C-alpha cells in the first residue's frame, strides 16, 4: 500500500504557483468573504492566508459578523467584481443558516469564481468546458495525475452527492472515461457498491464510515472527509483498509492540502485570463 501524499504534492504545486506569480509585475489578489465566526472556517481561512503569502499572492479578507445584512455583502461582492486589481473571489462556506448561500455565491463574477461554485461555472463543468474546476475535485485529479492513476475503464464509486465535491468529481471522472456509481445517505447496502470500486472516493463527513470489509483488494481510496473530534482529525475511511488498498490518501495530509493549493492555482488562472498573459 502506498500513501498518496497530498502534503508533499501540494508543496510542489505551491512552488510552481509561486514561480508563476513572481513572473508577473502585479501581485495576484484573492478576496475572501466570511460571515460569522465558524471555528473550522477560521482555520481554513488562516491556511489560505499562509498559502497566499507563501506563493507571493495577496489575500484580502472581508469579515462580517453573523447578522450583517445580506445586501451589504452583496454590495461588497459587486465592488470586488468590478475591482480590476482583484483576481479571485471566494465566499467561505458554510454560511450561517439565515443567509441565501445560492444568491450570494451567484453574485460572484464567473470570471473571478476561483472556487468554481457559481451556476455558470457548474454549468461549464457539466458541459465539459470548465474554466474553474472546484478546488477539492481539482486536487483529487492532480493526485491521480501525479501518481499515474489511470481512470479509463475503471469503476469509480463516489460516496456523497454534494455540489462542492462529489458531483464535480463524478463529472470529471466520466470525462476521463471511468464508469461512475454515486451513493448517498439513502443508498441501501452501501458496502455492496463500495466493494465493486476500483477507485473509491468518499466525501461524507462521518468518521470511519468505510472499513476494510467494504472494499476490494487493490482499491485506490480517496478520503475527502474531515471529522474534527476532540481536537483530532479523522477521515471517513478507517485506516484498517490499508491491508487491502493499493493507494490511500491520509487524513490529515491527503486531499486537504491539495484543496488549498488548487485555490491558488485557480487564482493564478484567473489572473492570467484577466490580464491576457501566459
Ligand atoms: P456534504 O454537503 O456535507 O454532504 C454529505 C454527503 O454525504 C451527502 O450527499 C449525504 O447524502 C452523504 N451521506 C451522509 N451520510 C451518509 C451515509 N451514511 N452513507 C452514504 N452517504 C452519506 O458533503 P461535502 O461538502 O462534500 O463534505 C463531505 C466531507 O468532506 C466533510 O467531512 C467535509 O468536511 C469534507 N471536505 C473536505 C475537504 C478537503 O479539502 N479535504 C473539502 C470539502 C469537504 P444525502 O445527499 O442523501 O444527504
């Protein structure tokens, strides 16, 4: 069994992004909008800030208290859309429940939608012509490429059906000629499906939902889940799968660091598109 080392690979990618960023006379700028003080979100925003600094990009953080009027946030996003110095805009999710996530996300200009979550970006992905692939699925594809994991003709089973991770990775796997099965909370006998996977992608948010009895010999496992329990991080996959799997992403140190690296990569793509440079 080999670990798919997202930490190492993400460092390599960040170095490439830094080299790209350094070659331009203007600094690429990512704007991050947050509402409320969700603890996990604060950690993620901090990680993004450190990663931006490492890559010689700037991160502007617009932090609003839970209770801010939706119209105030919409006005700010519209200003950022118009600001020629800002290349990428993200809204840190999840938002407090009373906010209309869909409406706020779709206020972001598709040209600056580096999380790839607006309806326009999702539609382009569905059509097979994405500008910005959402960061977590994009990170998984980079792992496949780096470790030369071929998808053509393989059976990929995705557990979870979110717009953020599962649906985009399903589309991208189909684009690479895999056959894909998608499972969710209403799937009966989940193990019967996961056992047939050549490549198993799990994005649920339930500690150790998948164990060795639910996978076949030689399977490649991508564990997207992040479950923070008493200060420790766990994936959705029990480490006992290592006795059967050929490759596994660790948690932490697998998909997580790749997601941040892809945000920087998408911001650089946005910069290049907006400034018409290579
Ligand atoms: P999400 O929106 O939280 O949805 C979870 C999905 O899991 C839903 O589709 C749900 O099915 C399904 N599900 C719930 N219980 C299930 C069960 N017992 N069996 C099978 N499916 C079940 O998903 P997400 O945003 O993709 O996040 C999933 C996990 O990935 C979370 O732990 C999140 O923190 C993590 N994550 C990590 C990264 C990273 O960078 N590593 C990035 C994003 C997310 P229904 O649709 O039927 O409800």
